[in-house]
C-alpha cells in the first residue's frame, strides 16, 4: 500500500427529483446545495469538490456558473468536474468560461473532460449543433480534436489577427482569448475508460481521471484492471517532456458505518462485488462499493490496487440526502478511515 497522503474529495452527480424524501427536489436546490457542500467539505478538511456533468437529465449540466459560484464561496478546496462531455462544447467558449471561473477561484480549478458517458438521448450533442464524421459515429474523435484545440488555446499564445479599427486599443501582435488563466493548462484531466485512452491522455500531457467504470479488457477485478491502466498512463508519460508531474484520480463509493443512520442507508446496500456487462455495446466493468465499519473498511481498502496507485481519491456522494449528511459522510472517511491507511 502506498502510504503517501491522498488528496480526498467528493464527486457529486447532482441528482434532483421532486420526491418528498429528496433534499434536492429542483435544479435550484441542487445548485445551491452543491455550493454549500463545497464549503462544508472545505470545513471538514476535504481537498476537492468535483461535479459530474450530464445533459438532458435531472442532474448538474452547466459546470462553469457552479464552479465560479463555489470558487467565490470557498478559499482552499479544489473545484473540478468529472467529467465534461466535450462533444457538447465549443472550445472557444469553453476556454473563456474556464479561464474566468479559474480566476474567480484563484487558480483552484481541476477540469476533468472526455468523450462522455452514455447519454440520456440519442446523440444529444447533435442537438447542440455539433457534428462528427461518418467514420466517427460516437463522436469520440470529435471530442479528442476539441481537446487538442482547447489545450492549444490554454497555452495562451496569440492566434487571431487584430482588427485595424478595433473598438478598444489592442496589445501588439496576434490576440488570444481572454481572460487567460496561467496554469490551467496543467490542471486539465482526461476521463479515460480504457487503457488506450489513458495512454492518449499521457501523450497529450493531461492528468488522468479514472472512474468506477472502464472497459473490461482482461476479465480481472476492476481495481486490478484500473491499476494496470494507471501504470500504462505513467509509463507513457515518462516518454515525454511535459514539464510537470501528472496526477491520477480514481472514484469510489465508500461509506464508513459510524451511526444508525449510516446503517439504515448503506450497511445492506448489496454492492460489494464488481459488475460486468455491456454498455454501448462494449463489455465493461463497474467497480464495487464499500460500506462497513471503519476497521473493516481499512482492511478492505488496503487491497484496492488502483487506490494505492492514485494520488487523488474522489468519493461519490448521495447528494439527495442533503448537505449535512454528505458532510458527515466525508468527515467519517477523513476521521475514521484515512489515518489508518496513511492518507492523513
């Protein structure tokens, strides 16, 4: 087990539903509570507040207003996404919005992006006005090309010919997008679902974000396959001179049972085994959940090879249970589990 300190944050899908038992019955509820949870997570000592992005769903969708608002209400915690589906994005607007949100947070954004996950609607990104080639039906290559453009733009080099009659005076030379945030280029993460896309991320000079779902490439347990993916990423990274050390995150559902309320919610959740199946016609493996008393959790997590390989652990939280309970979930891990594993 790698005993080095882990960055520990939460990942929220931002679910909302008009159900009487849900603490988030509307989009307004989930947006305001997401900001409050980022602040609460900072207060209990967590390192990151990350938000999922899903379109056409009763979940969080437009990340940059949320990240900017959370950045204005917090002072230390990292703020990120896991992940933004680039098929839906205009690279120019993306870079402008990201630059503004990063400056508001004083350089705390950690942006996870990728081709995205299975959608709520058929080719939803086409409704946003984007297309892909006939040989790219899923839009995967279109997303990667947008990523290449975004990375170039984030370098901050001028590329646009200034008008000879501008409304306002220009600095000399070609113009770049503004506002520009120095350092954001090194805080871009690629959400990789396979070993090959992890290697591609390393070639592009992006950090690796690996979730609880990946292509089943060997039939081995999820954490073993994910650890191999991380090692492949690092081996490829070592072949390039990107000028900084990469980070790697993994996501897990981990609940420390320390109260009767925890027992009611999670002790018999029945998710203690990996799940194998077909997603978008690809054989995939979905990682298990962990729910147990702290001493049992510590013993189980010692054997998770992928967590050992990663420097960042994102805890998926049940956001519909409310800010106070989710702050308790985070605090329980930080207080009762992380020290026993050398993470704190």
